């Protein structure tokens, strides 16, 4: 059921600390967008859990270099 699927996704995201199917993260990791574009996407989303996750991805990538 839809409820079971949503519950499963939420559980995986919480336990693993990742978002499932985060399009911005996928585009960034595949090189379709750069760090500036990723930051702009996060800024356009405002202040919420999803944009905070994108910023975490961005900060982690900047700390790798």
C-alpha cells in the first residue's frame, strides 16, 4: 500500500541519513549541475529539511577538495 511504501522510504532515509531520489543530488553527482547550481537550488527551496540536506551534500563536496 502507499502508506507502507511511504513508511519504508522514511525509515530508510532516517536510518541511512540520505534522501531517496533527491534529484538535485543525483544531478550533482553525475556532473549535470555544478556546486553553484546546487547551492542556487538549495536557496530556491527555502529553509526546510530537504534544502538542508542539499546544503549538507554541497558542504561535504567542498570539504573533499
